[in-house]
C-alpha cells in the first residue's frame, strides 16, 4: 500500500497534512498507515496494528515532538506463523532534539536506529495528477463499481494503490 486518502468532507476521518494515513478526527488517533505515511505532530495516539502488515518497512517518519507510549504491535508483520517486529530493520526519523525522548518512550525505544532532524527533510507530498482510478475494491477484496461507505482500496492507472475512506 502506497497511499491513503480520505474523501473531502468526511466528518469522522481525515488524512491531514497529506500524511498518507487514516486519522480518526475526533480523537487524533492514527488508525491506519502505509509505507509513505508521515506521522503528524497533531496525532495523539496510534491505534493497535496501525502499520501491521507493512512488510519491508525501511523507515518511519514521525513529526511528533512529545512521543507517547505506543503498543509494540503498531509495527508488526506476520511471517510464517509468527509476528515479527520491524523495529530492528526500520529507521525512525524524528524532529531535532527529540531522539532522547523517543529512546526513553516504550515501544518507540525498540527502534535500533533513530535519526534526528527529519523536519528539515520532509517535503509536501505530491500526487501524480495524470494517474486515474483503474479499479476499486472493498475491504473483503470484492471489486466494486463505485465508492462504498467505509474503506475502499483503489488501484490507480500508474500501478499505485491507495486506501480511501468514504462516508
């Protein structure tokens, strides 16, 4: 999964600051992320398994300046009858001056490589405006012909895939 988009006008969920994540607006809880997610500073919690099943995750970008405890299962991947954690292989990029805070916060401190200074390197996400929707599926994997309430999986003409929250 390369991107997550929430339809404009959705009163329950958003994908603020082009973060490529599904955020429950009322609670500022990130509930689903993908390999291109940037965790905004406005997020106050991350849901159980929000990045689960993101195999090959190589980096995590967090703009959170005051890290809060997260569950270890946030970054888990199922591999051959076991749950493995991506902490040892992924690099965690954090704002300048926050590395010590992340190193002392449960679950974030499992990352073996934490790098400061990401706020200077994060560029606004851009969208390929030439890509068009090619196929749409519901979360059960059934092809659908139009948006349906809930999460829709959209395959784009450029080969990318994104989750779209529809109300």
